[in-house]
């Protein structure tokens, strides 16, 4: 069984020596309860050594899930693909998607208030599966174990479906740690965008998915 905890990523990492903020305290508490209640053999997190690197400090941030795992003698796993893996997969982040859609004149046909939602919708449709398949590959040795997985809230539904396709049960045990109302509103707008602008969305998907 996979026990999912949905977060804003700022809640899952902290700068070395920094005090935990309220969201990080909530995540740590949720992980401690999960350890006590589910006795996982693995605590995994949507993170990589690359995403942990803090460019401002020049040091690696501390992964709170990894620290909790270490405290309890539980295996930990960073399941996010590295930057090198993303390059091999042809992964494009939001900034690149935004730039390519703008250069293709596709965002000019999008109402200004929906441009962020459009970019996010394209990322979810084209790029999320790439990353989530990487998680599946890294987690497959633990499919029949008790696993606690900390991941971005936007992935909760899609990764739950992906696990079910593998015959693996999952349950959300905590949701929305550190996620602002503005972030949730953006996510809901992104989910609605393909329905509200189907032709435009299809053109965007085709452009980004083609590799240009």
C-alpha cells in the first residue's frame, strides 16, 4: 500500500540549520504519525539531489522526509529524475513551455488571466507522465511494501491512477500541506482549461509534444 502525502514542495525541504516553519512542522508531524500508524519500509519523496541544491546558499537543503526516515531507521528514496535524466527524457519545465508557446503565437489566443493555467495544463498533460513514469521505475521494487510517498499535491490524482494501473493500492493520508489558496485556484483553472479551450489546448499539446 502506498500512503500519499500531498504538499507544496517548500514544506518538504529546509536550508541547513534553519528552523522549521509551520508547514514543515506539519509535514514532519504527518510523517511521524504515518511511521507510527503504517510501519513503512520506505519513505519516498518527489525530490532529487539536484532539486535539493540551494543556489542561494550553494549548499544542499535538508529533505525532511529523508531525515524522518533516517531517525527511524527506515529506507528513504528520492524518486524525482535528476537534471541529466530529464534532459535525456526531453523534459520541459514551465518556463520553457511558456517560452515555446509564446514563440508559436499560441498564448496570444489565450485570455491573459488563463495563460498561467494553460502552461500548467500543458505541463500536466505532456510532462507529468514523463516524471511519474520515472517514479514508477524507481519505486517498483517496493510495490508490495508499505510506502509513504511525499509528492506535490498536483500529482496526487494522476499518480494514484498510475499506481492503480500497476495493480497497486494507494490512499491519501494527508493533503495540501503548505498549499496556498492561490496555488489551488491555479491548479483548478489548469484542470478546467482543456475543457474550456479544447481546440487551443490540442494545438498547444501538439506543439509541445512534437519536440518542435
